[in-house]
């Protein structure tokens, strides 16, 4: 990852650094509603994940990003290149687990991680509820491959989960910006991953945020993370959908106020 190539953006006037990393199907504009909150308190960095945003096809490497560990290596490279250390890392969805993996490898780079809609494994197995069976994922991948545009048009409102035209439009924009083969490859990387061992080893405090009803991440997943991680708190927003930073930003900010107030000098 290269900060400039990923359309890196820096804002805010705080002393402590915060890194905002978006999830699948969006770009860094997904942080627009929360960015003023961070700008008041932090020196804020954001970027577009490889494959996402304007010209995302130029930043994507199919071999490297065949695993979330490849993204984590890229994140570490990006932080080192930009001189970011001891940062607050805020990751939505796939980026939450990217940050988890990176923190295990380089704990010196992170002071705290905020995870929004995080899941270390999406597949169900005996004793673990991930939310999906293998047949569910096969159907999803087949639908993406058959007609990506039609799939994205149906997927966006399902994942947003509430009647919010702006959020659906924003999520749809991000999905349609992705090249279909990259979107399919990325979704396979995400949905077939299992990084529970890395999640258990995260060495810094974690703030978990998820909605009460998320089609992608059942409440059992948040409970698993809160139980298995060394130092984690879980806050459930009384709302629906996988994108609360878009659809319920005030609720997210209240949680951030509660947990991060003591971290900001």
C-alpha cells in the first residue's frame, strides 16, 4: 500500500494520530459523517483500500490480496511509510480484521482499535455462529459472477438494512466503482477467511461496535469477539444494518465519546 496511490487524505489538528479504514464496497468517503468528530481530536489519516475508490483497479494485486494477511502487511507498510505509530485505528468490517492481524505483528503501531461490524469468520461451524453456510456463500459468489450490476443493486439495500436513500446510494456508488472481478475476488477473500486466532491475540484495547440487526454479522459474532479478545468492550447500537457510521453516526459518536475520551490529551 502507498498512501498517495491510495488517495491518502490527512486532516484534523490533534496531537494523537487516528487511522480510518473503510470496509468492502465503500471508500474513505464513508467516514464523512464521523470525520468532524475525529478532526476535532486527532491528526486523521484515511485512504482507499486496494481495489476500491477511483482507479482502484490500479492498486489491486490478486496474489497479494488473496488473504487478509496480505492487506495487513500492506497496512503495516503504509503506517511505516507515513511515520504513523501508536495510532488509534478505526476499521469497518474487513478493515477491522486487517487491523487486528497487523496489531499482532506490530503492536508498537497501535494504541487502540475500534472495530465496527467486525467478523473474524463468516462461515458457521459446530460451536460457532458466523452467519453463513457454505451454500449461502456459493450462491452469493455465483450471483456476483453472473451479473455483478444486478447483484450490487440488490445487495446494497440489504446490507444498509434501513430505509436510508443516501446510505444506499453511497454504498451502491462504492460497489459500482469496483471492477467486477476485483469485487468477486475481494468478497471471496473476506467471506472465506478465518482469523479467529489472530483476533484472540490482539495486544491492545479494542472497542467493538455493531448494530442489533446486521445481515452480515450476527450479534453472536460480536459476543464471541468480546469474550475471546484479551481487552475488548462491546456496544450494541439499537439499529439495523452493517454501516452504522453511515446510518447512525450520532450513536457511533456517543460510543466513541464514552470509550475514547480518556485517550485524547
